[in-house]
């Protein structure tokens, strides 16, 4: 019995590393490059949300705005569109050792610029050379070391968010463990986040994949605050890409024809979120589907909002796809991991392509709208009226807000308490009115959402008058 117990204990210990908590880091490399691009006036790095830290940066580095590196950054930014994730991706090729910024041993720059053709080999090497000079000239390490406590507080805040991610889910769904992704907090990024995909840029070695997370909120003490509700889906999304990308690559030839048929119907929505090619239909679409499967197994109160957001971004079949995934879960003995189910998902996308016009019409009918209102718009009513009643086309989310109109003479009624009917298709707003008055307010479209989190397409304006 003791021997069995010890074997069991050893087995548990053996798997503990794969279930270890995720850890985050403020990395000197990413602070260096983002500060340099801030000095060059790059708008994606010119933000002031982390105000105390930003003030320290400006005070310390302002005298280096004419450094050769800064001039070179301005040049390649204008000429080659070196911006956003071009900076984070190239930064990941670097290391800082013994006071020197250098390319990691074995980095294959030729491979790297195949993946990001904004860079050329000549441009990248010159940029790295000047970056090392800037690092030494500014005594950057001194600046970084003086903020160690601030960085540790930031890391602790972000650690708290990522510690709640169920990392064991990835292996149960994809058949491979998440392992140890790099998670960097970057204090000049503002609200921008960047993926660091794993790739063979280092000879005979696959780089660690990860994510760079920006900071756009601070507390009263000036320490960054990370909103778990909005940030966690982004992190899950990027982690899923590590598995999704090689998975869909295997089925690219079968998926692309369906995607090309679907793309014209949703391209405007996709363009708005920078998905500019038909393969986004399955590379991003399936990745979003897998994120939704994470939340199916790890539910939150905002799951429906994520699905509705996916559909607003152009993946208008997402609700259908989620329903289709029931078949994966009902048949896990046949399909232990999602790779085993990909032939079915390939067929699902083909079905979507053949029925895309029906799905477009289906999507258009998901947004709620006001079907009736009392008192009727622009009517004149008695001031003894105590309630305004608004009827909606769909059961609604249990939320409420009203905004003033741009017409200054229109007042918002007093005592605007509210109650929803049991089916949440009728809203009753309690009011107190005065004689001979003009009233008006707006129901904002993104507050008034259906129970499935689809917003009204337009704000709804309400206006009426009371009698003398």
C-alpha cells in the first residue's frame, strides 16, 4: 500500500510543472524599444496613461531626442511602416548581456524577415546596432534598475490576472500542454497588446511564444491596474493561436475555397478589425471559436458578449459554430482532441459558404429595436403621467441608461427609475413631469442589448411635451 501511495505521489509531482502558475515580467528589452519609439513620436507608443512612469521617461530621456537611433526610427517608420507589432516582434530577437544589446545567438534574420517583410536584413541590423549605442549612451540600465520596485508591483498585479487562467484546459482541448509562454507587461504600450508567435527564427530552436500586454489604467498610487474581464479573453485568444495556427495550416487547401466564397459578404466588418484576407475567415474565426470553447468549460458572466463581438467583427456564423461544437463534446471518445474533429469543422465552413446569404439575413435580425412606445413620440401628454413604456423586439439584457439630447431645451424627466417585464421585452420608466415642459432623452444603442448581447443598431431618441 505504501509503495502504491509513493508511486501516486511521484506521479502527481511529475505533472506539477505543467500546471504551474503563469508568471509575468516587465522586460528591459521591451521597455528599451518602446521608449525609443516614444521618443521618435510613434503614436502607438506615445500615451500618458501610466503618468508617473511616463513623466520619469520624459524627464530622463528628453535630451536624447536627437540621438542617431531616434532619427533612424523616424526614417524607417516613414519609409517602411515599421510600427506596432514590428517593434515587439523584432525586440524578441534580442538579449541584453553584460551591458550590451545584441541579437540572440543563432537568430536567423533571413527567416524572420520572411515572416515580417516590413523589415529588411540591412534595416534590422542597423536598427539593432543603433539600439545598442542608445542603450549605452543613455545608461538605460540605470534608468531601468531605479524602477525595479515599480516593475515588481506591476508584475504582481498582472500575475493576479493570469493566475486565474485554467492552463490545463489547453492540453485537454488541443492535446498539447501550454507549457511556459512569455507574458510581458509593457508600460509604454497603452492599450495595445501584441502576440509573440513561436517560430524557427533561432536555428535548431523554437522560440518561446508569448504576448506583450499594454497598460492603460493606474490606481491612486500610480501603479498599473489590469482589468481581468477585458484582458483575459485577449490572453486566451493569443494562447489559442499558438495551437490554432499550425492546426489550420494543415487544412489550408480545403478551407481556403470556402473562405473565399464567404469573404465578400463580411469583408467590411473584417476590415474594421484589420483582418484583410480570406484566410482570416478560418485562422481568426476558428481561433475565436476555440476561445469560446474555453469559456464554455470555464464560464463567466461575459461569455455572450464575446460571441456577439465575434459576430460584429465579421464571424457572423459564430453562434452556429458553437452549436455545432456540441457534436465534438458529445463524441469525445471518437474525437479526443480538436485536431481529430477538424474534418468536421472543414465541412462546417463549406456548409456556411453554401448558405452564407441565409446566415447574413439571420445575423441582421439579431439586433433589437424599439417596436412601440408610450407616450408616442412628439405627442403632448398630461403631466400626471407616471410611466413611460418602451417595447422591444427581442428579450433584452437587464441594463438601463439614458443620455441627454443635444437640444438644450429638452429636459430629462425626474425620478427615472426603471423595471423590466418578466420576458424583458418591455421597459417601464417611472417619471415625474411638470406642466408645459419639453422632455427628451436618448436610449444609447450599446447599453440596450438583447439577452444575447447584440446591441441596437442606432440610438433611440425619445421626445414629448406636457400640456399647460
